[in-house]
């Protein structure tokens, strides 16, 4: 193992762009029955428009130049290369803040928050291993527990023994593992959509009364509706290798797979700017990491189902249009909740949908923590 930290620069060769555009031009499109809309998946006309813009209008070189305005690095941890952005605050007493992301996102989801947060904190924005740069993980079992340990090691290498952390989705699940496994390292952890805090079956309603019961019933209804959109969990959690051939060989296949989820995870509306969506799709495509990113589902399904208690101060922000909805009474069963904020807008990707809400929320949580 090496502890070297190496500067990283995004460079996609011109021939890869030429190949991408040729593949998009030669897409073999499926049929679509009339009148089905989004019921069977992303509609052909919608995807054709996105793919054509990707081929003829999307300016990857400009996006690449913007990515390279951020100081990026890689370091090898536990046999894989970990990619991250590191921006130190000008404040000498600034607290370290670790940020990450989930699926189907990339680190780019949080780029616009890096500079504002760096006014107060030393910001480390880390890509989930195998999600985009610098490429696939070399082993199969990179789940939340192993990612948690990698996060801890990364912060040690950067000289941050104690730090705060924020992430949604899989990044948040890894952070909760970090809180359980390395509680002494964390000042606090801020989460958005931890599924273990949502009602998933009638058994989760047991013992609840009043407002707690009503909130859990709403959460259960939201989860039941979302269960129509979890085919990706089954596929990626059982046979990611088989499915990855299509995503790795066809850019339209890759685009369809994530574009649908950006929409359905936030209440069935197109909330993400198409240039951001295509930046995300491009990173997955150029790095060929559809398979390694999908394997986080396989690794997580192999984890023990028991939930361990976290003693780390935990904040949760709940956004109205998220695919699942956390319930404080359920979250408090296994977490030390010190801050709970509910917003009347925003969804699964608030860093993109409602940064004006998320930014002050993260800042307020981290600033409130004891050293």
C-alpha cells in the first residue's frame, strides 16, 4: 500500500469523444407501445432528444476545463485508487468537512457547494470508489463498510484526525458505517435519505403513536410507491456483471439507465439540468465504471441486516420530494439525532435541486458541533 497523494487532471482523449459520437449516431433504438409514457421506463422520444444533444450540442471539453479548475487528487487505499477534491479554508481554525455522493451521481453533484463551504471549512469531496474517476475498483467487495474505512484512512492521510461529514444515498450509508466503526473520528454526520430511518413495512409502525405514527404511515406509503422503481436494486444487487455489458458498450444504454433514476428519485420530474446529467453520464462512460458502481448494491446486500447503534451526533435533512421519507422516531432507534430539518421542496438531489436550502443547512449543522 502507498500513502502517496497524486494530483489528478481530467483528460479525455479526442478519439474517445469521436467514438462516443459515432456510437450515439449508430444507436439501434427499441420500439415503444403507444400511450405508455414513463410507465415502462424512459420514453424513446425523451431519450432520443437527450442523446442527440449529447452527440451534437453537449460541450464536453468545456465541462472538462471546469472540472480541472478544482484541485483534484488520487491516492491508493486498500488496493484501489480513490479520487477526491481538496480545498482548504483560509480560516486557520476551520473544521474539516468530508463530502461524498450516491448513485447514480458523481462527485460533480457537490462541486457548486465546495467553494461556499470552503469559506468556513476545509472541504474534502471524495468520489465513491469505482464511481467514475480514476476508474473501476479492482475487487468486487467495495461496499459501505469498506468505503467507510477508506474514508477514515483518506482523512488521516490529509491530516484530519477529527472531522464532520455529509452525504446522501450510498455516501450517507457509508458515513453511517463510518460513525459506527470509527466514532472517535467524527465530530458529527449529516445525512439526507438513510433508508433505515424510513418505514418499509407495517412492522415499522409498531409502538408508534400520534404524530410519529402518522409520519411513519406517510413514509410507508412513499416507500410503497417507490418500490415500483427499484428494479435497479434487484439487477445491480444480483447480476451487475451481466447487465454491465450493455451499459459499457452502449452510451445510450448508460444514459437511459441513469437519466430515468434522476427523474424518478425526485418525484417524477426533470429536476436536473441536462448538461449536468450528461456530465454524469459522460464520466461513467469514459471511465467504464457502470459495473464497479453497480457492485455497491451487491456488496451491501451481502451485509448483515442488523442495525448497530451510532453514538455520533447526527443531523438529518428531509426534502419533500425525495423518493423515500425518513421518520424521526425510527431514526432515533439507532442514531443519536441532534438536528432534524424538514423542507417543503427539493428531492433526492438537493445539492442540485435546492442548494439554497442545503448549503446553509450543512453550514449550520457543522458549526453547531462540539470540538
